C-alpha cells in the first residue's frame, strides 16, 4: 500500500508563493502520471497539474504560467511550485498517483492553501 503525504500548505497573501511537496512511501517510478488536484469549498475536485514519468506536464488553464510541477524519482517526491497566488487558488490541494499497471489510484490526505486578498 503506497502512502502519499503532502506538505507545504499555509496562508499567504495575494501575489505570494508556496511550494507543495508530496512524498511517497515507496518508489514513484511505477506511477504514471502523478498530479496535483484541488478542491475549494462547495466545488468539485479539479486537476491543477499532472506530470508523466517522462516529465511531460499539463496544467489547468487557470494556473498556466504561475504553477510548475516537477517530480524527483530519486527522492520519490512530486512538487508544485505556486507563484503569484490569487484568492481563487484557495483550496485543499491533493496529491494523486496512478500506477502504470492496473491504473490504481492513490491519494494523499490533502494540504490547505489559503490566499488572502
């Protein structure tokens, strides 16, 4: 059973930056893709960014140019660098991993990001 643990959330002012990290309990080389999702109160969970095992990344339109996803297979981590944060980025952010085989999904417990205006 793989465990994903997010960290790095917090309270930041508009225009500020945060770096989220997702640490896996085992090797992430078998995951393709890994990604970050978020869920704001009263809204559905949505994809923020995803990265393949080869390093190809996709982003939600709302975060393009502001957020950067990266993965470190040696450290078994996936990070989300968030710059120029806006109040609408406020949400609980979740890390997700999908196995290459069987497409099993694993989720972290989430980390709160709050952006004040």
